[in-house]
C-alpha cells in the first residue's frame, strides 16, 4: 500500500493509543521466568464464577457450531424481571464497554461534545475521540466526579455525558441527592450514561440504583456488567437498561450475535446463584478492610473506595514501585494514563493474596 494508512483515518483516531489492560500473568512469566504470580490489576473477582455458571458454560460448549440467540431473549427477560422493566428496555453487550460504545456511536458525531470527569474510565475518552467528537474533561473534585461542574460544562453542542458510579480507577462515588440534582439539570436532548459496573460491591445506604429513574429521565442509560462481582470477565457479558425507544435504537447499531452462547448460558446461571454472589461481595468487603488496615499501618495514603480496588499514593513517580512489584510476582495497575502518575491501583484479592501484596509492598517502600 503506497498511501500511509494513518492518513486515511479520521482525525480523532490519529491521536489515539490502544487501551492498555492489566499485564497478563503469562506475559510476566515469559518476561521474568516467574511462577506463583498473583494478578491484582484488572478488578477481577478473586472468587471467580459461580459453580452453576461454570456448569452451564460447559453445557454451552455442546452448541458451539450454532449461532447464539441474537436477541439474548432468556437473559434479557431475566434481567428485566430483576430490574422491574420490560425486556424491550434491556440491551445486551459484549461487556458493558460494548454498550458505552454503542451509545456514543448512536448519538454522537464529529460536531458534538461529550462530557466526563477527570480520572474517569479510559473508554469514555477512547470512544469519543474515535468518533471525532470534542472531549470535555471536567476537573475532578476530591479525585471524583464534580457533578455541579459537569452540569455547568454542558453546552449547546453537548450530546452525551458519561458518569462512572463508582468511578474506576479511583473508587469514588456520588450519592442519590447529588445524582438526582445533576439529572434534573441536564437538558432532555443530552443522553446521560451512568456506568454502574461495580454497583454490587457498594455498601452505602445512599448509593442509588439508577435503573428505576428511567421513569423520570428518558434520556438516561444505565450500564451493568457480569465481569466484576459475577466473575465472568472472560466471557464478556454486559448490558444497558434504558427507555424502550433508546434500546430499539441501540439494537439498530448493535452487532448481531454480540454475546456468545457460552456467555449467555453462564450469565443466566449466575443470576440464579445469589449465594455465590453474596459470598463474592463479602470477600470483597473483608479484603477492602484488610488492605486499608495494611496501608494505614505503612502510612500509605489511599483514596477511599466502595468498589473492589484501592487507588494508593506513592512519593514521586509510582513506576519504580510497580516494576519492583512485578519482579516479586505481583501485578497491579499503573495510573499515569489516568492523570495519576504518583498512584497505583490494587484489586482486592483473596486474603492470602492481599497479605502477600502488603508484605511485599512494605518491603519495597521500606528499603532505602
């Protein structure tokens, strides 16, 4: 090809860099020849999926030669029942990331603006820039969403607002009153996505389930996922709940068969195993307490989190500590690309994994 491919793509894509996931265990094994590696980088469930979900995933393997149910009829009906909405209000995605991109592709074009917070989930910026729309990144307040400033940032060209509640990577959250006040200030012609990927973990009395708000706000889309508390990250199943007209539009741009048959079967079974979900939540609550206590004992500052991770501060650039942890077989997440070069993020693991991480971190930061 004589023409440089980069010159052919839209201007927004030219400046993008690919999303950087947490380092895979296999990659670290190859690079450093280590074994007994623990990965606390990608906010995955340390408990893993429900045994019922595992069993149904295996059953699903018998039908690999068949296309999945393109409408995800059974799963959509189950989710609709749980959330007290019509099945026509549920859109399935290849992870909730898929829904975020579908909303942006559907409602945003190059002449529009998209509003989101500083230190918010990287995908918001990626999908906005890929479309060629203008990014309006509102400075954070206390490392979280400044909803008042975000409302003020909405202008004549704003078409979409992303809100992560809780936020990744900081773990901060907004309460019912603040979010209600924000929604009341948003014009009807602006779509608001409230990303609640970590909702199951939140143990706060004033944390809102925003799905019932759809009655009052037809411009609202709420996203959820099976990747976190349900432990199905590898199968990529997420969903959005919206008004039926918005969901119908999302299905116009949704790829056919975007959720595979194994994922559909496992997600359905996971919904039927509440005991396993509650165990996953309890392990997370205990792990958060363990990590907070360890950081307090070391004098390490951290951002209070209601999700399944903690964002913690280190003097100067945290890259050296990140590298030192890798050499000890522990994978966490760097946050320089989130505007937090002095921070790392650690996912809550099982008790023994948390203990090993804290012991190794203490050794690293205590060494002259």
